[in-house]
C-alpha cells in the first residue's frame, strides 16, 4: 500500500508521512481523547497522480499525541477516527 502511494505522489515514504502528520496536527478534521491522557488527531489528505492530475487516493492518517505534546505514533489509517 505504501509503495503505491509513493508511486502516485512521486515522493519517498517519509515525505508523505511528514505531510500526513503535519495535516493531522495543524488542521485536524477530527480529534478525540485516547486512553492515558493522550489525544488522537486525524486529517484527510489526497494523493494525486501527477501524470493525470487526478486524485488517486484519499487517506485519513491518524496521529496519537501524549499529554506532553510528543507524538507517540502515527499511521496511515483509512477511516480515521470513529
């Protein structure tokens, strides 16, 4: 799945991860409390096929942040937060 996204965007996986994390934290579409004082952030991103110019895939990555503001984990998701 990640390889497909890299081919679509012509970026390496870390660039896509950075974009996804930044979107989820800077302009989340949804937030929710998580266990242990953590917060879950989710924000929709679009992966564009640069050959056709069309949106090839929509993803909703999720980022879990601790009470101290540190990122604990981030994953590509699919449906985002419930």
